[in-house]
C-alpha cells in the first residue's frame, strides 16, 4: 500500500512540475501585454519602444536554448532547470525595481536566459514517460499551454488593475519558486548523462539538421503550432481594432478559445488510447484544413460576426492539439539519447517558424482572417506532404536494410 501511495504521489508531483513549467512559459510574453501602456508611461517612452522588449526577450530565449539543451545532456536536466530558474527569478526581480528602460531591457534578457530551460519540458516527458503515456502527457502539455496563453490577457488585466505592471513579474517569480521546489523534490532523472565535449553536441546539431525525419516532424509541429500562435498574436488586431471589441469582451473571447483547447485535448487523449501517432497526425491535419474551409466566409467579408473567425479557429485548435503532441513524439524518438539537445533544437525551430509566420500574417495584405485562412490550408497541405516524404524515406531505408541482410 505504501509503495502504491508513493508512486501515486510521484505521479502527482510530476504532473504539477510539468504544469508549472508550461504555465511559466505563458507568463513572460503574454501576461505582460495589457501593461504595455503603463510601462510606456513609467519609463517615459512610447508603446512601440516597449514592444521591443518582446523581441529582445524572444531572441534571447531562442538563442540560449542552443546552450541549455546540450548542457542538460551533459550535467543533467535537473541541475539546468534549477540553475535556470534562479537566473529567471533574478531577472524578474531586477525588472520590478528598474528605474529606466535600459535596465528593464537588461532584466528581460536575464529573465529570458533563465526561461530557456522551459524547452526541456519535452526532454522531461521523453525521460519520464514511455510510449502511450508519453503521447498523452504531450497532449496534456499542449492543451495546458493553450489554456494558459488564452487566459493570459485576462490575468494580465487583473494584475495590472490590482498591483500594477510589476504584478506579472511577481506572479512569475512566485510560480518559479514553486516549480524550483518541485524540481528539487520530485524529479529524478532516468537517462544517463553524457560527458562528451562541445564538439560532440555541435556534431549532434548538425546530424539533426540533416535528418529528414527529425526535421520533418518538427516542421509539422511548427506549422501546426503557427496556426494557433499567429491567431493569438493577431487576435487584438482582429477583434479589438477590426471588430471594435472592448478589452473585457476580447479577454472573454480568448477564454472560449482556451475552452476549445480543453475539448481538443480530451478528444486527442481518447483517440490516442485507440490508435497510434500516425493516425493522430492525419486526423489533426485534416481538421486544420477543414477549419480553413470554415473560415472562408469571414475571410472574404461575407460575415462580420466574431463567430465567423472564432468558430473555425476552435476547430483549428482541436486539430493542433492532435498534431503537435503526435509530431513531437515522433521527432523526439529519433534522438532519444540526447533528449535535451533534441528538445532545444526542436523548440528553436518551432519559435523561429511560428514567429516568422505570425509576423507575415499580421503585416502582409489587408485581411488578417484571409491570411490565417491561407495559413490553415498551407499547414494542411504542407504537413501531408511532409508525412508522405517521411513515409517514403522510411520505406526506402527499410528496403535497403532488407537488401543488405
């Protein structure tokens, strides 16, 4: 009985750790958004200048992952997460006491360097869970991330109204301290660490870039993620600027979007119990394409209702919650022995592709809904194409091995 209770407690603590890491990933970029006007006034600058902090944070976050992944494979995921969270907490604290914008930017860089450890969430899932349980936990992580991001504007508005712009940093530090304790208490690494030098990891990154299966599945992940990310980034322009929604109505709209993530996660989990990742990929990609068809009336101006955009995107999210975990699981299986490096490389691909596509969607042309429609169709067609290329490559390798034997 004691052994069973201990295993259950370990599962609960691990679930809390994964949830905490995913939650922390949503706070630095999304919760602070409603505070931009107040930050501009506090630092005696304009909102355009304040938005540079997002770019600085994203670039610092993305590049530092290239170091965090190999470092975790060398000295251990646990040590890297603990050290990174301490750095992130220091960065958050410096931000709250900043008296000028330059110091604030410096604090955001420090915070971003610490936040780079969030990329190791996939490595933890690879290390801690096996087979079907791994897919289910990735579905849970994807669903949780979507819910947290959707709730972020409402949380940011509340923190701004109650404690000011510093509130998002205090909130981040409080959660980070809890996750730090959970990491120390609950995480025991299963994979042996490598003591190889920098040359080995540079060679590993090179191998990953050349591996069609690894790059293909991560590109599928990136394109499916971009459908969600581009919508979130462009949503203020669609609903507030274009449809003249109030901030409160906009926040509630995103809560509905978050509920769709929960529904998509439940559907994906049930499907994962009955089938494999390849079926999840095909079904999820098909739903994303179907969402593009539903979005056409709103994209070409036949309907001005918020629901003409929101309802299709709810379907897109159901497809995303199936596609992203399945593709990530397949990608991470290619370089399982260097999970930290693989996780960092894949997450960097996801951020770069998502950032580029969201920028194009938000700035090119006159109709953002039309751009998102094209994105949904492109993601559907491209992902099916990538799956076909991987399938042929796998079949060719299997035939070659059979011939050699």
